[in-house]
C-alpha cells in the first residue's frame, strides 16, 4: 500500500498508508480525529532508486522531449569510427563493414 500525505488544520501534516482506491478520500487525523485532506508536500522519493535507474529515467525523460537525431550523434563514437567519424574501417563491395581477417569473431558497432 502506498503512503499518502495529509494536512490537518489543527495538528499539521501527517502520513498514512492507505489503499490506492482511497487516494482521493480525506483521512482521519491521528491526533484530533478531524477529517484531513490529502496533500503533496514532498517530492516522490527518487533518491532511493539505484544510480543506474535514476540515470536511465533521466535519459528517457530527455529522449521523450528532445530525441537525438543521427546528425547530432555525428562524431560521438570517436575518430576511428566509420559510421560518423569518417574512420578507417574497411568496407566491402556492398558498403557494409567487413570483418578483420585475423579476428572474424569480433563484432563491430
């Protein structure tokens, strides 16, 4: 069950665990038993997420509003990359990268 925040006019803010079906309903103040409306006083607890998960959420949020285009990615892979750096990777007759002769198991990006 989620924890919701409520604000009593007499006693101040308090939190209470309630079913999601009752999220809009006022809650009884534990001090004075008055009906207190639900309020949002603090930000969601994103700080408890793992660092990798926070970075993934931030990346997804940026991507939703301003996705990167192929022209904005140009040069991001480094000077040796043939896809954007004009590097030195060998290409076959059909324009695809060919495998290095000494290491056929390697996969290019």
